[in-house]
């Protein structure tokens, strides 16, 4: 992979490394994703996928290397600073306000985009915020659940709320960390439909890590395979599924 930055590259790493004591979880990874693309990162357990996500989203500081978001260095930035620049991350476990309504969960996120804020204003008076919240609810099929508290909803709908929180911030790129983990078959199919719809949005870049190989094959335009913290190979879904190295380390092939 070339490490030359172009206008189409939204997120890029160069020689990115993350160590925890003597353990190297991410090892000299040079990687990028183009704007508007859907890219997957796969690999066996312990490959470094979640750690890589946590580093590029600012949860963990890198040990060495560089990260760029829309051409701007983000290597030393914190998670909230990176989020304000347009990169947000969803989690394996839903990260929502359980006692708040679905509407309020998403409205809080939409409100972070307001450049001016009057502390004496009522949240209900923020017309643009409320409209964006309604748009996100409709986009995700959550309008009928808007007044229910988040913690009374099933797992699949809670995951939708988390996606809605991410969308409400108007991001350039969303990192999905195992979005169908723990879901029933019906929930998995519904989440795949949601992700496919999002992947059709040319203004949104998606990076996903997921153990479900079928979901990755149906969703991603390009796949990066991590093994022992390093990039093993990259390619299209067809190229990856036919790759003997991938079959050996990830799929258990001969």
C-alpha cells in the first residue's frame, strides 16, 4: 500500500505501533481508507483489531507512528478531539443513556454540533438540533420508539440508538467495532440492512471490524487482514476469500 496522502484519503496511519509493556498489539501498521468507502478489518482473535480501532479513535495513545484525519495530524489528540474532527466509534457493548428516551439520546449527540450555545435555552427550542434528531430517527427506523427509554428496548434497537448517536454528530467516518455481536439471526439481518444503507451514503466512510465473515464479504469494498498486530494482506472480498494465507490464519484452511 502506498503511504502517499491524496485528497480522497480520509483516514491514514503510518508505521502505527501500540505496545502494552512487552506486548506489541499493533505493529508498524501503515493503512488508509478513502472517503466514501466501506472497508473492513478482520483477523483471528488477538490480531490487534480492537486495539487498532482504539488507537485511531483516540481511546489509546499510540506508542509510535502517525495518524492523519482529512490531512490533519491526530496522533496526539484525545478521543473527544478526534470525534469533533469527524471520526466517531461505536462499541461492542451499547454505549447509551439507558434512562433517557431514544429521542433524547440522539438529540444530545446532535447538539454537540451547535457552534453557539445559550445555557438558558431549552433543548426543545433548538430547531435545527431537533430536526436533525428527527432525520436520524427516521433514517434508522426508530421514529416509533422515540419516546421510549433506551434501557427498555431490546439489544438490536439499542445498537441502532448507538448508531444514531454517531450519525447525529454528522461524522465523516464511523468505526463499527463488531456491530452484530450478541444478536439473534433476525437482528443480524436487520443490522446488515442498516449498514448496507449507510454504506450507500457517499458522504460517509465506514470502517468495520467483525468476526462474521459473511457480513464482511457482503458489506466491504476492501478488506485488511491483521495477524499478530501487523497487516497480513489487503484486497477485495473475492481476493481475500481466495487468499491461501488468509485461509490458513483466519479461516482455518490448509
